[in-house]
C-alpha cells in the first residue's frame, strides 16, 4: 500500500485524475474544498490518495497532510502558462518541507489533450525540475479527461526505483 499526496494549484485537474483512477464519473467536477481521501487500486497496487484543494486560502494547510507520504504527485495545468512561476514556487516550497524529505516526486503535466498545452519537457525546464537532486522525480504528460499518460503508470515500479535511487545516493 502506498500513501500518495496529490497537490497542485486550483483547476489543474487533480480531482479529475483521482476520480478517473477510481473509475468514477468525471462529468461534473467541482473545485475541491478542503480535501478528499480515496483508496484506489491501480495495476494491483492499493493507493491511499489525499486530494487536497489548491486554492490560495487552503495552501497553508497542505503541510497537515504530509505524514507518511510515499509519493508526492503534483499536477500542473499545462495550458495555464501565466501560473507556471506560481506553481513552481509552490512546488519548491513543498519540496522544502521536512516531512516530504526524500519523498519521490511525480509531476503530471495535465491537459495535454488541448492544443495550447506546453510540452512536458518545456514545463520541466520552466519549473527547474532538473535542479532537483535530493529525490527521484519524473514528469509525465497526461490528460485527466482522456486518461492518456497516467493510466498506465506503474506506481510500484516508480516508488521502488525511487527508493533504490535514494538509498544509493
């Protein structure tokens, strides 16, 4: 079992991804007020997922949900280029949290089904992900609506690789 914490700014698509993973209806998604907790089985791996609202007024409370996090998933709206600086600052503030030390990072570059989406490598460069040296990280282009890019991710392999890389560093 893995405890996964999903974070991002508002409207990036984290709730849609979570509902899709849980095979729930995604036609009527509303912004997360507070948090949602779900247990999801993906590729025979049970995930306990914390989906925490991304509105500015909720962000100071994010740190209350870091305990025992095995994987930090950070979802980015690939179309909202105006907020790349803000999302990058929030991400690096998260990575500085003691309770998330060495926790592997998975960045979902969401909304890749839209023509205005920035490519994952462009986002990685813009967010300075290449400067991350204290943990394993991966950026994955995806679409929460179509399921492309996230539905085949092997969480077991990702966390096992991350654990071995951290141990070997």
